[in-house]
């Protein structure tokens, strides 16, 4: 008896991040292409990537990509700015499927600012990357860009502490230098940060524009699916599945909280990426 073969158009799309932050991107993707099956991997056991070397990040990305390709995915979204900066080029060299990555929204921020001063909140790994330097060279010439590494903020969000005192204290600490320099536009340069967007707005004020790239990534993915003629032909909302290697007792609860509803979540190491 022949095994059932999934038509190429109906294979799932994979999205992964160093932890739960990429769920912010996943939500944009699901809203734009709700008929596409989605698989999300949270590599929370190894979060954050911002304090790892590029080679260490590449090794994580290879292991996760191998696992996801074994699930017969048709496209891969690297929903992590740090992983994109460190590994997107080598991933595209190794694998033939469409791969979409992230980049801090310096270009739209440069277009949005009124006074020419942009703040960037990101991980150390993103701010030190050649990719970020290239973005500044391309789009930051006519504006002043003030950067701030947010050490410890990813870990707060990974624990689901979105409104906790310590989270607010970190955000206040990291936004202060940007406000002191007069930034009227702030780039959320990590996929975790949109989950504390309301807290950031509370601290910096509603007049400061906050920009992230989740919607732009979803649009780029949709474009690639169309370009490759592999978009789903379903007429109904498709499933979304989550994997996490977090050891936290409440890992499933945090994913459900960030996703905004019940979620199909596997929490163990059986997907062989450790």
C-alpha cells in the first residue's frame, strides 16, 4: 500500500525563533494567510541567541532547520533578528526551500521620523551584526540612530512576565537613553519586544512611533509562496502547531498566552534539536 503523499502546495510553513518571541511574527503570518498550515519551534532552552557567537547560532539554526525539513515543510521563516543576521546566508546556501528572515526596521523608521532621530531596541547580537551595520549604511545616513542593547528583556518575556515590575524597570532603563537623545521613533529590533509594546508605549508616550517588522515579513512570505507557486489552495483556516524545548512548568501556558488562545503544543525534546 502506497504511503499518502501531501501535495506540495499543502505542506506546512515553518517558523522558528530562539524562544517565544517569533510568535509575534507567526500571528501576522496566520492573519495574512490563514489557510496555510503553520509549524512553530521555540528554541527556548537556548534563548537568548544575542549572547551567543555567530557559529553557535548557526549550529542551532541548522539543527532546527533539519528537524523542520524532516516535517516536510515548504518554506522556512527565521523569526529572529539575531539568527537572521548570523545565519540566514548559510541557511540559504545549505537548503533549497524558500527562506524568509528578519531585519530591524531602520528603513521604515527613517521614513516615519519627523525630527530625524531614531532609537533601536535590540539584542547585543543584532546590534553587533554586519547586517545591522549595512542597514545603517543604507538607510541611516540622513538620520541619527541611537541604539540600545536590552540585556535581560528577552528572558522576562520568555517567563511570561509582560507586566511585571522588573520588566517595566528594564524597559524604562533601556528607553531612557533613547528619549534623552530625542528619539521620536523607536524600532523594536527583536521579535520578543512587540509583546511588551503596550508597556513601552506607557513609558515613552503615545507620541513616540513604535515600529516592528512582523507584518512586512508576512507579506514577503506571501510573495515568495506566490512566486514559487506553492501557496495553499485550501478554503478554510488551517492548523497551527507549536514545539518547545523549554523546561519551564508553565511553558505551554506562556505560549497560549502569547498566541491568544488554545494551542496545539508539544513540550519535550523528542524533536531531536538539543
